[in-house]
């Protein structure tokens, strides 16, 4: 349980740091909405966390994060965990999310357009949403 709390706290701190950096750079609108949505989702138990790198990729690649997408992502990771997956790619209409299942952390993401001609390595499972 302590590890879960540490990961959640670390994810929240990283999110707050990333949000502060975005605001300092003058980014508003979708970026702030994503940060608020991510913070709300991070406060839920058993919710995936986004690494600093993944949060930056979401912003840079213009991936629209919605409540529905986060719910689908959480459900996909839960299914992967039930099957014993360790590193999974979750592929949906919005893009692909590489998730470290034991730590429940999205480590990187890419948009749908970037998935073409790409190779996913170091994963043991895939989930389509």
C-alpha cells in the first residue's frame, strides 16, 4: 500500500511541477484542462498516472484527453494486469499509450498519425480500446 501511495504522491508532484512549468511558459487552454483532468483522475484509487515524459508528449502531440479516454485507459490497464502483463501498449483512436502495468504509470504516448510505420518494443501485451 505504501508503494501505491508513493507512486500517487510522486505522480501528483510531477503533475503539479509540469502544470507549473506549462503555466510559466504561458500555455493555457487544452494544456491546463488536461492537467486538471489528469489531477482529478490521479486522485482516484487505482488510476493510471502519467510520467512527466508522458504528460509532455500528450501536450506536444495534441492528444485530447477526455474523461472517457482516461476511463478506457484505466479499464485496459486493469484487464492487462489481470492477465499478468508487465508492459503494455494501449491503442485507441486517439493514439497509443505505453504503460508500465505493475507501477500503473503511462511512460509515453504517441498520436494516431505517429503510430504509422512505428515499432513498439519492450512490451509484452497490447490492448485495443
